[in-house]
């Protein structure tokens, strides 16, 4: 299962809010809602998050064996 736990840790470390991602960086509220619910996002979105947050993929998602 893919977990977005690292995403929220990265936001906290970089002092970036969801508000900033939506209103200043142009991410849709639906994208952040999908992340919050643990639903799938596209690799294009993942790439954009890595670019904006200046981080690696593993700073956004992790694989958790069930």
C-alpha cells in the first residue's frame, strides 16, 4: 500500500501549508483531498510536488507492506 505520510512530514519540515500549495502553487484542492484519503495521484502530480517542494519521491510517498 502506498502511504503519503512522508508528504505531510515534508510539508511540516519545509513550513509549507496546504493553503500555499492550492492558492500559490496551483495544485487543486481535489489533489490534496485524494492524498489525504490515501487515494492514487498521477506521476505527473508526484513530479510537480517534488519540483515545488524541492524533494525526492520518497519524501512524498512510501510503500507500506500490509
